[in-house]
């Protein structure tokens, strides 16, 4: 039995469309997932949408279930939450997270999905990929009890890092962003907020996630002697200049990169990708993280929505995509045979959560 689904594709830089796609018959070790929500990761996905992935990073930047190649046509994304309709008995009917693009239904190996804990609403679970990035960053950064820590950049990743840091005993966290509107998210997450010019100095650790040259420069300025900046930003094809000829050496500062593509060396011996993602989903039981979802649109609106997100026309952290009603446009090959006995069962499977 082959199902047809609908998927969002970047046709060329700056222009997307929804395509109909055919799904393979699930094998014994596969699952068929009906999507409930997906999330647009504004940082990475808008760089991809603008065709700004450098040629030498095309392989590194591939998403786990990406179709096509950069700069396009390409089906890209990695924040997907759905319900297993077909698969191993232990998973059927379960809500799961998968690193899959924006698509109404999909077939993947059962090992590629992670069950969402009952304490985490499906709509919040789209943040799992971003919180996983924050977990990995903090494994790299290794903050200590009582540290003075600043997060520069109040986007999805920066806010996720700040939210997790707020749970560390005695850690004083400040979120810094040029947009005063991010103060609301900081307040919801329980952390202090400051504009770049007003940020506190003498910090033990700064986590940089603004993806701007000015933000990274300010991050270095905020450190105490022998302090560390952990760089989470990805700049695409942009070059960044830094004042490394000033007090960088005399103050013995450290600038360290962190990237979610590999498990932090600090935990690689004892944790794998599945462990890291499962931990991120557990952490999403905190309702404060709902502050990271700042908008929602229907799946059918993606072609018009993505240019506005990429241009900054819609200010957003995570923009959530909902799929209610999208299944009605799909067909099943068996339905064309008009088997009256089968039709009710098929419809029930489409609409059941």
C-alpha cells in the first residue's frame, strides 16, 4: 500500500512550494508517522532558504532526512512531531519526535523516532532539536555552581541555553540581545535581560548565539581574565572579523566552537545521539519553554510564510506549523478501488491522534 503525502520544498533560493510525494510501503522495522506539528528553526532554515549554505558545507549541513541538494531544490527541516500510525506495536499510537522536514506523513526507520514523554505536549515537543543543541552546548561549556554566565543572542538556541542555565544552582544568568522585545522571553524563562551596552561584565562564561560579528565581539568584552566564550552561531557564507589584536592574548581569553552535529567530547564516551535527544525531550516538561514558540501557521501557508521569516518580517523564535486538516488532501491507492468496507477504517486512522 502506497500513500501520498505533501511536503514543503525549497525550489530555489527565496522560493518554496508544496509538492505531492509518494511514500514507500513501511517495512517491518519502519514506522509511518502522521505529522501533528513541525517547527521552523529560524537561524539555520532561513539561511538555507536564502541559499546561503557555503559549497564546502553542503555535506556537513545535510539534515538527516533531507531530499535534494543545496542550494535547491531541497526538502529541509528537522523539527517534526507526529503520531505513529503503522509500525512496531510498542510505537503505534505514540506521539514521537523525528528529525524530519515539513511533510504531512512520512516513513522512516523505527530507530529514527523518539517517543515524547506524556508530560510534554506535542506542540512543545517541536523544540526538542533546539533544546538538544543547548544540552550539547552546556556539555561543552561545563558551567560550574555559582558561575556568572551571559548568553548573547536571544533567539531559539540562546533562549534554550539560558533556560537550562537557570536551573543550575547559584548560576547568575543574563540574556543579552539588541531587540528589547526579547526581554519578555527572558522574564518567562526566569533570567535577567540586558541590552548589549548595559550587559554585566567580568563573566566566567559567555555563550554566543546571535550570529553577528558585533555580538561575538561584545561576548569577548564581557569576559573576566581567562574566561571562555562558547560560540554556537553558524554564519553560513559570511566572514567574521574579531579584535584579537587587543586584549585577547593579555587576558588569556578562550574562544571555543560548539556544534550539535557530534556529541560533545565531554560526554561522547557515555552518551549517544539518542540519549541526548531523550534528555532534551525530558527537559521540555517545563512549561516555561512555551515562551520559545512565538507564532503558529498552517502547513499550507509555508510557501508564503518562509520569505517573511527569512526577511525578519515576522519576528519569531520558533514558528510552529500545524497540520490539522492537511490529511484530507491525501489519497491512498486502495481508496481508488472504492472498497466500502475499508474506507471507514482508513478515515479513522487518518483522524485519530
